[in-house]
C-alpha cells in the first residue's frame, strides 16, 4: 500500500558536532552537537570542524630495536629517539635523514627530558645524564632519578617512589653538592613527608609546581630562586592518579589522568588559587574501561592531548581542550609514542618512525575506517523519513555510507546529495561510515510523524 504524504515535514540537522563523544548519557538524550560514537576524526586546527584524520606514511627510519619514546627539541629542531635497548639516536639533520648514535641511557625507565643551559638532560631511572646532541655524558655526582625538570635556574631531579626533590647548583646542572654557607649550592626538599605517598609526577603551573603523589594527594610548590622562599601546600586529596607520564600542563591548567577519568587543576583568583575540576565527564568511560598503564602525549600546537588508556596501543583518545571535546583514534599500527615538531606530527611503532599527516590515505597501507553516530532521534510514535540530505567535503572521490536500522544510502564524500525516501521507524539512529577521509558539513533529515 502506498504511504500517504500528507504529513507535516520537519527538518533534523546534524552539523557542527563540536561536542565530541558522549557516552555518559543514553543516545537520545545527548546534545545535538554530541555524538554517541566518533572514530578516526579530529577537530580542525583553525576551523574547529570535524574532519577525518590523516594516515601514516611509509617508515621514515627503521631501527634494529623497538622505539620506546620520542623527544623533540624545538630550539635546535632535533628529534631524539630512545630505544627499548636504551640506545639513543638524534636526527640532527631532519627526521628524513640517517640518525646519529648518541649513546646509551643509564636507566631502564621511559626517559624524562628537559632542556637546560643548551643541553638536553635525561632522567631514565639511573644516574642523571646530559646530551649536547652529539653524545651522552653521565654526571657522577648527580642523583639517580626518573623525572627531571628545571626551575629557579636549577635542575630538579626526582626518583619516583620517595618524597624528595633535589635541586642542582644554580646555573649548573652538573653540581649537586650542598654547602649550607652557599645559597646557590645544591638544595633538596621533601614534599609531604610522612603522608605515606610517593611522588609520581611534577608539572609546572604558572609560576608554581604541582606535585602529584601516589596516595592521591596533590601539593603546590611556590617560591623563587631563594630557597628560603620555598613553600609547599596541600591543595587536593583523593585525586586517584594512575602513574607516571599521565599529567601535563595546558596553559593555566594541569590535566591529569585518574582512575575516575580526566581531571584538571586550574589557577583562580580565589583563596587557595587552585581549583580541581572533572573535565572528561562525557567520555571518561572510554578512558577508565580496562585502564592499564596509560600514557598521554601533548600536541600543543593542535590543542590536543592524545591518551592511550589501555595496553591496546592502536586505541587512543584525542581530547581537544580548546573546545572540550574528545574523539576516538584507532590506528592501523600499535603506537608507542607521538611527538609534535614545528610543522609535523611523528609517531613511533615497533622499530619504525612514521609521519602522521593528511596527505596519507592509509596507515602505511592499512585501511582507515571512519565512523560516527550522532544522537538518536525518537518520536512519540512512528516517524517517516522523507529525505536524507548530506554535504561532505574531501580532497578525493569516495563514498560515505549513511544508514539507519533498515535503510542504507551511499553518498559522495566530496559533494552534496539529497535522496528522497519513505522509511518508517520509531527511532532514527544514523550510522555514518567510510574508508575515504572526509569532512562533515551537514546531514539533514526530512521527517514527519505518522
């Protein structure tokens, strides 16, 4: 029997999905700008529009052993690769060239690096070292440490598992002897002594330092170059941190992973001047489910924190903190480290270094699947879908499949198309998939109640 067309038509529009993934509410109750699923999309650097991510290049360099971590020094434009076997290499002439062997790090932990006095200082769980990007030098007088940062014109070294921060001589990262008669000599400070917790992360926040301990206590370290001005305040408890390399600075805030999801510590004008907040309410379930030895990588120029919550190194969460939205990234290769250079993003997988960019359509030959599901639309009764109107943008031809429970339509990835239909349902749940990288302009539905 032919369906009647004598129904009032209303338009449902999905456009500007800046809310990111929302798995905290049922699909029909999320905001119109949220999505119940969004895989392999990122928010554009300039327009904040939702675009398909780029792929991975062919290997730029292949080492004999797996890459453990990457570090990029913006001052010298040098990329440093740390291997699982503790060997260290520097790309002094660009990462498309053969790297130079620097030496071997002293410890077995993932290296923590900081630039100080024109040298790269490396803490890897052994004795502190430095590199001039031609070799690595061990500092016999330096402490054993796996975290290093610079403050007050000094280096600060920390061995996770205790309370102590040890500072070098002022202006000299190789001087570590304390002289009570010389203010510029090496100093030390115990943070939260006796609180039964150990330091696991230190992150700068404005002019202060935020110190995160394993028992969930967070301290604020204030002062200047004179050690007599140093003060430590307990600013938060029960933070439930999850380990080293899970906190970073984003301007006036510190973002950290906890067993309950993503949190921030933000400077304020109020008394106490640091405010803790939960910032991942909509997508925390994606982070906390099966969380184990998580890792974060900060892409500052893209206002994005990449979060690997589980041991599955192909599965990452991309949190764009400029708009407060997250998407899921599923790589075709297991990724151990992601680093941002002046112009590019590089990733490490196994023994290989890759470039991550829009110019690549696949992950080194592995097809990329783009998938999104906006909010569900329900009515008081059956609804009739009269037309589907889509507009996608792409730099290449392809098909985007737009489907509901019983209807599937192939739409062009690089133009607009409107398809008329008569499809009845009590819940419109759109499923948008493609293997072609595309940018969402809009999806519009003409519907009426039956």
